[in-house]
C-alpha cells in the first residue's frame, strides 16, 4: 500500500500555521476526512490531503499501532467507507 495517507508515517491531524505553531482542527470538522502531510519536502505540515490520497512518492509506512488507531478513528465517519474502497483499489 504505497502512497496512502492512512498508512503514511508523515500524515498527522494538525497543520503548521504561518506563525509556525501547531494548529488542530475543531473536533467537529474531522468528518471531512482530511489529514496533513508533514514530509519536509512535500507537504511541510501545510498541505491537506484526503486519507485516500495516493499520488505521493515520499511515502513511508507508519507503525501498525498508529495505522490501527487511524482506522478506528476515521471509521466512525460516514465517508470512511468510500475512502476505504479507494484505498483498497490501489493495493
């Protein structure tokens, strides 16, 4: 599974603002299924991608524990099934 943000070590749920500080979206906004790329040469903490984003050449696999925590978290939202199908098509 290369290139999927759900599995990527660089994906995080916060972004870095112009002030250089870490910003977290309101808890009610997680339904949009977006996470931020923190790879220094790609997203640098400011690019927001859907979890099924796969056009990435800097993918590195995250730990199984973090992947499972992301699955458990995102699966509570309606759009997760659609993203899971997109991810499965890229295996």
